[in-house]
């Protein structure tokens, strides 16, 4: 029989300072799979910490005041995490950084029953040439 267990916790503290809104977030994610027939077990654990800073733009769209945000997140993997490279080789990565830029509003927009308040782009990097560009829906916490 094979079991897959997972869980985690996230926290976010936000506060205003003048026109800025600061967010400090962190998360802990744990997962384990166990194959009792083969007596094998694998685990995954990750700790993340980040900072988000937002500031009003002085512009509005669809009667919503827009703001711009930047964020930085550090993700630390405690178990072996291998990423597949071109040519079939794997590279172990245990620390990934993410820097992102967002635009949004405190008032959400509903699209197909999903409430969205921010959209943006981010850049991720780590050791051994790990690089990536992504689309995001704001600070991940």
C-alpha cells in the first residue's frame, strides 16, 4: 500500500506605513510518501520567507485605485530536490530566490468565480544556473 501525506502552514502580517503597505510572510510545507510493500519512503520539506512592499500609483482602472508592488522570497528545501536539465542530467537545488513585480488593487476582480487582486511577473534563480521567469497573482503568502 502506498501513502502520500502532506501539510503545511502559511502566515502573513501586513501593516501600513505612510502610503506603503508592507507584508511579511512565511510558510512551512511538509510532504511524505511511503510504499509499505517496498519499504521505501521519500520526504519533501520547504521553508519560505518573504517581504512585499506596495505603493499607490495614483491611477485608477474600472473604478479601482491601482498600486504597484515588489516582493522578494527565499525558498529553502531541506530534502534532496533535483531539477531535470537539458540532456537528461539533474542538478540539486536547495535554495531558490524569487523577485517579483505586481500591479493590482485592494478591491478584487472576479473572473470565472476566482477573485484576483494582483497580477505580475517574477524572476527566480538558484545555484548551478537555475533561472526562470514566471507569471504570478501577487505575493505568495
